[in-house]
C-alpha cells in the first residue's frame, strides 16, 4: 500500500520550471558559443538578460499556478491548454 502524503500542489509549477531550466541554460550556452564564433561579443546591454530571465520565471510560475487552479475548477481548460 502506498501511504497518503500531504503534498502542496502549489510547488508543482516551480519543480517543472526548475527541471526545465537546465536544458534552457544548455541551449543558451550553445547560442552564446555560436554568437562568439560569429564575432558578436557581449556588451553592456546584455545585463538586461538577467532581468528578463527573472521576469520570465516569475511569469511562468504565476501562469502555472493560475492554470493549475483553473484546471481543478474547470475540466475543459485542460483541453484548451493541451492544444
């Protein structure tokens, strides 16, 4: 028998986001290597990347919480989100 566990559902979006960040950073690293080999070097404007990365993660977390809340109430939202 599997014991029942009290697991907070709100932590699921953060787990999914954190697990996908590794592949995202690997992809961005390869993109950076391609840019450097083509002669495009970092400038001061590249600092904006840190801000946009943080905003992207906050948006993904809040959108994931919103979708998980809505999908509990409305079963049809799962169909719309999977399109």
